[in-house]
């Protein structure tokens, strides 16, 4: 299974939002969601062999769709959100890739806040699908709403009890928070919600505490 590819940009198709990545003398055609295309600045990249791409890959292939489709993401956390997104009924990988026209954190925040208006701004998502997205994912994507800009420095996770370590690790290594900031956020959430037992509950509490 292909999970990660690194190589030079060989070709791009702006209309289809696909790139051909030359890795180990093999060209891989990869579809990039709009957010990834813009984040990487693919339109500004040269095709002379000097533009390198590093992509986390979601591979889609089924009996009904035997031709493999590769979808690329800048980070593992973006790919994880995509995997959650396609769990919504009637939203497959192609539709999901097309729909990701807003930053993941914006989409996740809209889901957690039941903001149907924002979700209908996604390509191909009408009110009915937006309501289905909220019904399927509300309460499950709070950690993605905490994402910050990729360019901010990342820190190593703090070793404490198992629950805190797991959540702080995601906040620092995947979502871009500094160690001290992540620790304060987690401790405040645990102080206000001492009954929390799972990472998902803690992410939700951190998100709600940060908004207040």
C-alpha cells in the first residue's frame, strides 16, 4: 500500500487538480484537493525537475473502482480528516477531494459548531449533504478544529499520564502547538472536566475551552 511519496513534480493538470510525481523513475498521478494545491503553491512550481513534493497518500481502490486513485495531502492529520470525511454517507473520495476547498480547521470548526452555512460553501456540498456531514461527524472532529498554520514551529510531546501524553502529542506534533501551550490547554480542560476518559472527549473539551 502506498502511504507516502516523495519526488519531483513532472506534470500538472490544473483543471483536474492532478500532478504527476516522479519518484524512483516511476511517475505517479496524484489528485490534490484544492486546499493542498493552494498550500503547496503547485501553480508556481517549475517543471524542470527542481520542484520537490512530499505527500501523504490516501489510496482508493475497490472492486467497483479497480483503477487505483491516489489523493495527496501535506500532513498525516489532513489525511486523517479526509478519512473521517469520506465516512459520511454518499461522500466518496472523489467528491470529498473536490469538496475540500476550505482549510481543514475551518471545516472541522463548522462541523463542531453545526455551521451549515459554512459547510455549504464547500464545492458540491448543498444543504442536505451539509446536514448529513454534521449528523455523521459532530463531536468527532474537534481536534482538527484546533489545527494552526503549518509554518509555525512544532514541539515534542510531553511525557505524563497516558491520556495527557496522547492528546498533547497530537496538539504538538500534528496540530502545530508549542509544548507549553498544549500543556496548559490540556490541563485546563481536564480541570474543568475531570470525568473525561477518552482522547476524543479531551479534544472536544480542549476545543470548547479554547473558544470560551
